[in-house]
């Protein structure tokens, strides 16, 4: 909770007092989701955009993964998306009913693993594939309420802690386990993974933000899963 409050305070300091509100939410608990949305609406009077961004990863073989880890990934990545949409959609629909010219957006931050399978990472990929299915289904249902529903499928965030943490990041893990043949250093591992991307680098937050802005501004797009992968994964 301290972290989200500090983040909100930093945003408010940058763009103006009262422009950000830090709230705790457990996306696997419908009551928690509803309570956070209620507080946001009381503070700002409505909702224009829901970004479903919560996600967790437990990369393990299907031969060894515990049921507990599988359930954890599925609950956050799949059920959490469902609960957020379930509680936000009636609010957005009511706003559209009051002002039919007002359309709103739901955007899920998915993953390239929602478009192609992921070796020894099936719980994550399965939950993300499921998220694309939810996105398409919600788009068909909620269009009558003036709600566009889309997903963004980013590539790997090489500069984030998941990959670059010096103690437990994936670069370190892959070096230790010899996953990249011939790699002697973390830099070797990183170069090997960057080489998989036609544009030669990992995904960044600005890349994803530009995709969010595009989907909000594009009035004639719903039910899409937009890759932001530097060409590593392409739609077909």
C-alpha cells in the first residue's frame, strides 16, 4: 500500500494535486475490486478507461509444476481480468446510457505469450491465451454498451526486474542453467535474446503506452490483440 501511495503522490506532484489516487486492490477478490472502483468513482465521478495490468509468472515444466502455482497464475492473470471487467462494465454501460455519444475502453495488458506458446511456461501462456479469448468475447458483448475491449501483447521487458534482477532475473537464471549455448556472461545471454527480436531490443513502457493511446483514439477497433514485440511475434 505504501508503494501505490508514493506512486500516486509522485504523479500528483507532477501533474497537479488530486489528479492521482493510490488504492489497494486484490484482483482475485471481487469485493476488493468493487471497493476500489467505488472509491475511484467517488473521487472522480466516473471512469473512462480500465487497464487490466495485474499479472504473475511461474515458469515451470508441466511435469513438475505444483497445482498451487498453476492456480495462482490462473487466478491473477485470467480470473482477475474477468473480475475487473465484471465490476467495471456496469459503470461504463451506465455512463454510455446517460450519454450515448460517450464511449469507453477496456484494455488488457496481455503478452506475446498470449499469441504463441511458451516452453516450460505453460501456466502463464495458457492464462494469456485465455485472456485473448475473454477480450474477444467481451468485445462482442459490451459493444452495445459503448465499450471497446482490446488487448496489448508486449514482448519481453529486458530492462525490468523479471529479466534483469542481478540475483534472480531470467538472464541470471538462464546463464546458470546453460539455457543459451556458449554464453559466458549475462551480456551474452541478453544479446542472444535480443537477437530473437527483428528490431534488436526489448519492449519498453513507452512502447506499451503508445499502443494504449492508439487503441483509445482508434474509434473503429474492438476485440483485437495488438502485438508490441518489435516483430518477434506477428499476427496471422
